[in-house]
C-alpha cells in the first residue's frame, strides 16, 4: 500500500480508537439496563451468520437490527461497544483462517465503531431525543419525527462503514474508491435500511426492551435469513452453472480455432495475434460495451472457421491463387458464419465472421456491404487481419516489414478499410507491437491522415 494509503489506515485506526475510548468513558456513568447485553449477544450471534451475495465480495446479516435497537434504546455508547464486539468476533474468525497484517486487524476493529459513533451522534443531534429507555412515562415520541433522523443515521452509518473499507481497498489496489464501493458495497445498503426499519418497529412503540416484541421479531428475522440464504444458494448454483457453460463455450471456441490453425499451415499462429490486436484496437476506437468487446474477441478467434471446408491444396498452395481458386477461398467467410450460427452466443459473433472481408467502398465479399453497413467488429477485424497477413511468411513470398505493411494498410484507407479504424490502428501500433516484445521505431510508422474521417463511428448498436 502506498504511503498515503497507510496514512489513511492509521488515521482511521486513531479515530476509531478515540470513538471507542469516548464510548467507554460514557459507559462509566449510569450503566444502561443489563438487557443491553442481550442485544449485544443477539448482534454477535446474528453477525456471525452471514449470507454471501453472488458475484460480489460482500456478505449480509440481520445483525444491524439489534445494533440500531441498542442505539435507539440505550444511546450511542452501547451501540459503539456492541459493534466493536461484533467486529472483534469477525476479525478473530478471519485471522484464524488467514494471516493478516497488524494494521489490517486494527483497521477492521476501528472502522465499524467509528462509523457507528458518528452515525449514532448524528441521530441524537437530529432527533433531539434521549435514549428511549430514559424517557419518562409522560414523555411523548412521535414516530413521524423519528423517520428522518433514523434514515440519516442509517445513511451515515452505512456510508462510513462501507466507504472507509472501500477507500482502504482502493489504496491497496490503486483503483477508484467509488468503483470499489459501487461494485462491492452498494448492495449492503438494503441491509442497513432494512435493519433500521425493523429496529424502529421493535422498540419505538414499546420504548423499552420488550420480550414479547423480541419473541415476534427474532423468528421473523430467522425466517427471512433462512429464506434469503436458500435463495442466494440457488442463485450461486445458477451462477456457477453459467460460469461452467461459459468456460465450456470458451474451450470449444479455442479447440475449434486450434483445429483451423493446424490445418492452415501457412497461417499458423495467425488467430492468436489477430485476437490480441483486435481487442486492443476495439478499445482504442472507443468501444466500451462489454458485449461488443466479447463479440469481437470471440469472432477474432473464429473468423477463419470456414477454412475447414476449403481444400488443403488451396489453403497451402505454394503460390498465388488463380481466379477459380480464389473464388473457392472467398467462400470461407460465409461458410464460417454458417458453421458458428448454430452456437447460441450471448453476443453477435456470426455477423462479424460473415462480413470481415467486406470493403469500405462495397467491393468486398460476401454481400458487398458499403461503409457502416458492415458491423464495426468486422471493420476492425479486416484491418488487423490484413496487417497480420502481410507480416506473415508465405510460400510464395517472405513476410513484409512493419513499415511496408502499414503503408499498404494506410493506402487502402477509405477504399477497402474504415478510415477511422485505419487511423487508430496506425496511431496505436507502437503499443500493439510492444505486446509481442518488438520495439518498432516511431519514424518507421507511417503517419495517419491528418483530416478526420467524414463520419462518426457507430458503436451504440450491438452488431
């Protein structure tokens, strides 16, 4: 973790320790009812029984109900000490399973009490109420007046408890704290607001620890916990099954690509290079849609599938193809698309494979599409496919230099290939070549056209 991250962690530890010390000092005064210890015990028991949310690193429990109840009934100090005990139990269990650094342990013990201390005092200030158990029989409590302070309490407590951890993780991973929080902690907000709601029903009307209310609430929470746990287990099983299917799809794709690569001895290794370059080029031209990116990557692997149906005498002919042979070779794009059309990919792979030999001016094959009629993935694949073909050895010619190959690609800008994609490919080529361990001097890379293309790349449609 960088220095600023360590400073943040130790500042949190200091602030959390101060909050615990302040709560401990308050507890030296009038001791709350011993029934607070029952809420603390319920917090510990329910806090250790968590449910893992599928696909994200987050767990939820029903312990927040008893934490909110402790604050409403007995004040901030018991709430802070209760959450400290909860954090202590969880931290001890984690340390027993996995070795952790001292500052990690101290941070995990300090952040929850700090969040609770701030949230509980915000509630006290905004509600203007004493702890409910300290109210006299004649004192009135308006449930409506408690709604805003309680919501604010839940918001502050959740924002701090999740935000502090998200910031620490972000420092450690050199990532955006908001992205970490959104992806891994936003779900937990339901847990906090639900806990605050149940706590309000549990204690606001009775204004004391009530065994009857507790006897009704605890079984309800237990039923909700078991129901949610069962549902999440089913979701987890479905997610695991989907991941297995995706892995099977990927293995099938790579096996098919390997079979094509083995048959076409002339272009051995071509598929892997085209996949790597296509993925990088797609991101460089501004494609951010995950489905489009996965479609392009998969199509790059499968774009030569149709060569299975092409005679090896044509594929591996030691010389240029004549017109009849080239007519046969041109069938591979449509044949490949027909072959993979039976695979129900969750993203559009078949159109990219079918049209990766279309030309910008409409002279390509198989359907003579013009301009942006060709899917953007196919336009990207066409440029990369051409470059790799030119820089690969053939029986009838040696591989071209990068400089000559790029010059040819650039000369076809606006006729065979999409101008924007050609310009982007030329611009990022030094970075692409470095992926192969090659350093291409910048002066050997041709300059892309200065004038911008006369259209805007269409990436909104998944095509």
